[in-house]
């Protein structure tokens, strides 16, 4: 009798746990659908070819905020610059952690704790750190001089924001890349050693290509973090809606643009929303829809790569 009652309690607990998990999953999905649906309802009408192909006007009047061409370009430029900073460092660090570092040494524990702490630091702290460092006169070459003091660095530019943002997403990409490298079958390394390949050549020619889909997943996740960040952008890129050069698309102005301030979709949303300095809430919602769409596309690509990696792993 006691055994039967215990089994019944276990079954009831299992059923309640399953129901609770499904309820939480449905709640989370429902919240996401509500947020996306509300944004679409409020901002879809603002999206048009004119909205995508014109620059912000800087006006705070409703309907006078212009388009998002410059913020879109700014977001893309910031993503590219941050990945140029983060990806080489992340892949090199992941290779060292997965292939060379001895897990039994205290140095390994210190490094891993450091990565965890770095991943937990708020983005606003990174922004403040970047602003403090890159306003030093010795680093004036990465940003245009401030209007109030031409002898000092301004500390706000696409280069500064790209460097700081790359450091911010570095631990996340390292973690995903390290797991991808560790998941490469050990037989790949053994086979390369049997063929007389050095360890570094085996890593470069066999391990890294096999871990490529997983590393790409980490990179895309990092791109999503960059696209949605606000604090670092606000502190290290500046609060302007224009580029540093009028003809910013001209190759001759590339350095001026990189060393100048600019905007992204997140700053456009802030400047056009009542929470910021604007009154164009429709344009803010339109830019929010574009940003959510960009993040959804990046997450879909991540899912496709993850499924490809799973199929490749089963085939191996």
C-alpha cells in the first residue's frame, strides 16, 4: 500500500511538473508574441521605402524625424567593426582554452573566473571604461577632437564603439567557440597525429573547419548583442543622428566616418521616442520593428547553423 501511494504521488508530481513547464513555456511564447505583435501594430505603418532610404532629419516633431538610412548603416558598421575586434581574439582564446590549457592548473581556474566576471559586467560599465580610456590624448587617433578642446581626443567614434563593443561580446563568443572546438571528435586529432601532422597544423586544417558551424553560431549571437546594445553606443558613439561626413558613402571619407560619431537603430529609437527627446513615436516603433526583425533573422540563422552542426555531428 505504501509503495502504491508513493508511486501515485510520484506520478502526480511528474504530471504537475510537466504541466508547470508547459505553462511557463506557453507564457514565455505568449509574452514574445504580444511584444512583437504590439510593435508590428504600432510601427508597421511607418515602414516604407522612404523610411528606409532617407536620413534622420533631427526634428522632434511627429512625422518629421526622417528615415533610418544612416542608423541602419551605423548599426551595420558597428557590427562589422566589433566582430573584427572580437572574432580573432575569441577564436584564438577558445583554441588555447580547449587545446592547450591544462584544466588542473590554478591558472585555468583564474582565467575561467575572469571570463565569467567579464561576461557579467553591465554594458554601461564597458561604455564608461571606453569613454575614460579613449579620451586620453595618446589615443586621439581613434576619434576626432572634441569641439571644446581640440588638443584632446573626443572619445566617441565608430572605432571606439567597435573596440569597446568587441570587448563586451568577447566572453560570449569565446564560450560558444570553445564548446564547438571541444565537441570535435577526438578521433580527428588522433588521425591527424597518425599522419604526422603537428598539433597546430591539425587544429588549423582539421579542428577549426570541423568546429566552424559552432563558431559561426557564437559570432552571430555576438552580432545580435551588438545590434541591440544601447549603453555602449550612447557613451562611445555619441548622440548624433548624422555621420561625421556629409558624403559618408565616399571612400575618401572613410577615415573621417570611422573617427567620427554616429547613430544606430537604438539611438534612433531613443531620439524619436517620448522617453528620449523626440515626439515621433510612430518612427520609434518602426525602427524597433526593424531592430526586432534583424535580431529574429540572426537567431534564425543561428538555428539553421545549429541544425547543420547537429547533422554533421551525427554523420561523423
